[in-house]
């Protein structure tokens, strides 16, 4: 048997939480087959099988912490697994010779021969004859059956097996589940009947217990960083309304062209591209302070992060070098990063190096938000939902316009109200008249 050691899965990561096992003990695995998902303090990581074989042991249970360089699971390689299967399938009838061709000892000599081999005949017989146990003391069951048991949170030992050597079959599990449901219904009916016979109303179900979940992985890191940002960075908020009527119309015209390039065009690429252009008006918005807040470092590239509500928690991957990319290239990166983040499998490289962030809370229906800066960045914007609202046009006539609310949070140590206002006005100008971006595209 070989042990698979948990490898280094990220810089500075020494442990992770086991989120989900895709296999059970006894399951056959193929090379590169997903075996387990683990949660680090940065993302969800899928670990695959190093080679084909059979899983023999899971060292860490679901929800527990696994240590880097410690055993994660044990397995028998494919060739070795076949040898084990052949040995397990050997008939129990006595043979006339042992594996080397030597004659077996007579019945009277069995204890002495067993002693020379280091075996314990009584234990071997009891292990082989115990009901519901295979040759090695394990309850036999196919991988599909074990998976069905996991789905219903049932231990293998709870279901009596009707197959050879007590093998648990799929029919055994289904029959057990049906009998459990029927018994539970009978118990509920009997309890209600006894309550009525005693002249008292049926007992109300007990209130649910408090469910405790440890704060780990990405959520633990987010909690730590948000507390740090909110307590060490002096935030100030700046709100604005942006008329995106023309932007929506332009997007509708460009969507078929983007689809022809197999790219989904959302509003996010426009937000990012306009932001990279507006940074020219206020470079300090794309800067950061050094550790002792004595220097301002102006960054050469605009790497726009976008907050994604993923299964692992809040992740903020970023599109690198937005100022150098075409709108189509930004759209492709947004789609790639969104898909990876929602699956919890975004790479560490995509999470590093962000310079300014966007939180599109409007996608979930929010109108206003007060975002917290993603330190060490110095600015973040929360985009609210777009609403069709009445507005006056140049002729003072009431018209229907698409209005989007935005709220900026800035680090007041280096950004003041005038700076964020000028930056937001430049960004707003590109979004309200999106054709003006053409003048600055390389």
C-alpha cells in the first residue's frame, strides 16, 4: 500500500480543510481522477489520483484539517490491487500444496505449521466466517453502493447484506431506506394517537439546535482582512448616479459580434476598460502605500479585481493589464475568472496583484452598498442595480433612462474627496458616452 502525502498547494499554506471526498475506501480509481476537494485560506483545490489503483484508507475525514506533507489517503496501485483481488478470491477449500508447491501439513500438524508461519488459525477462521465480512474483515460493497450510502448518510455496517460473504447490494440499501421511512411514519402516527387518547394535543416539534460551523478557509481569511481593513484604513464614501442608457444600447449591438468570437459580453468589461482610462486623470487611485505608510507607490498596470460570490466564499480575482487589452480580451478574461471563481478553483496567480476593485452588488439586486477596501488597494466601487427611471432631457421633457448607482470607498490617507470626484467624473463620462473610449484605445 502507498500513502498519498498532501503536497504543497500554495505559498505559505501548511494545512487545509477536507471539503468533500469523491471516493470511499475500496473504490477503484483511475489516474488523474478527482479524489478529494480541500479548502485552503485562498481557494478550493481539487486533488487527483497520482495513478490507477484502489483506495484502501482515508486518513482525514470530511470537515477535518489535513496537514501538508502528512498522509491524506492510502491506495494500492493497479498491479498490486489485482494481486490483492486474486488473493481475496481464492476458494476456502483446502489445497494439497502451498504456494511454493510444498505439501500442506496434516491436520495434526496444523498448529505447529501455523506457528512457524506466524499465523493465528482461530483468528483467520473467525474473520472469514463472521457474517457480513469478507476475507479481510471488511464488508464487501461496490463503489456505487458506497456512494448511495454516503448520499443518505448511512454507515455501511447499518445495512444487512444479502450477497455472497455478506456483500451489501443496491437492493439492500433501497430496502433499508424504505423500511426506515415506514418505521418513522409508524412511530409518528403512534405518538400522535397516544397523545389524542390521553386527551392532550400532539407534542410540538422541538426547536432546532444551534448549528456550529468552524470559520475556515477563504471565509476565515476574509474575516481577518475585513477587520484589518476596517480598523486600520480610514474609509470615506462617495456616491454617484450614472446614466447607462447608451452603454446598454452599445452592448446590445456588440453582443452578436462577441458571440461570434465565442465570448459573452457583459457590462463588466466596459466598467473595467473605462476605469483603466480614468486612472489617467487620477493615478493615485491606482496606487498603494508602503507598509509604514511613508511612501506612495504608483503602479504601472491597472489590474482590476472583481468580487465573485463563490462556493468557497468571497473571491476577488483580477484582470491583469486592462489598459493594454481590447474590450473583447477583457470580456474573455472576465468570463474565465468568473467561471473559475464560482467553482472555487481560481489560481493563486489570478488572485494576486490587484490594484483596484469592483463589487457588482447590483447583480444580486442591491441599489446601494458601502464597500470595504481590499487592502493594500486604496479604492473600491460598489455597483448597484440599474433601474429605469424618469429624467429630464435637454428640452425639459420627461424621458425614460437607465440609471445605475455607484458608491466608492477610498483610503482617506492618500485620497481626498476632490480626487475621487474627478476620477469618478472621468469614469462616468466614458460610461455615459461609451463611443468616447474609442479615442483612447490603442
